[in-house]
C-alpha cells in the first residue's frame, strides 16, 4: 500500500512525512503521534530515497503487514471470545452446577477475550519496533 506525502523534516535515516488522512491511519503504528490538523497525518518513515524537506514522495505502508496486523488485532480476540463461550457452555465441573449455562458461557468467553486482548497488546508493542513494520520512502516524485 503506497501513500503520497510531503517531507516535513529529516533526521538521521528517518523523515517525517505529511500524508492525507485515510481509514488506514487508525491501524498504523505511528497513529499515536499523528498531526490531525487539516485532515493530514504525519508519519515517521525510513528515508530510503534520501528525500529532503519539501519534496513530494511515495511512502510504502507495507499493506500485507497491515492485513496480517488487522487479522491479529481483531480476529484473534474474536476467535478467543467464541472459543471461550463454547468451552464455558460445555464446562461440567461439579462446583459450577448451580450456575446458569448461558451466564457461564458468557463469562468464560469474556475471560478468554480479556486474556487475548492483553496478550495482543503486549505482542503488538514488540512488533511495532521491527523495521519491517515501519513505513519507507521509496521514491521522490518532485521538487522541494
């Protein structure tokens, strides 16, 4: 997935690029540091093209990584909720015999969901630090 933006600042091997806001922005690892003014988003990207301030550039946002990340962040907790509910419905422990099956199923499902959300939060923090998940400036379009 590629976006077009303008280089706002350059430091070391990184650059800050202003791009148009899209629905994809909410899943980006740089979304916490975005500048929300004028429907523009600023992201930090590896400056592989050696762009300078003011140049219009193409930024590769690693679309496949986005799809994998979306499945990981949303799909895994949803699956955990479903599996937990099924396990809770079929749980036949003697000390749980007085509890309504639907309540037990819901409680188990939400417990599995909560545990999975905590695990996803911890793992995504580690994945965000990997270079393969960082946007890269791949081409300079014009000027500056």
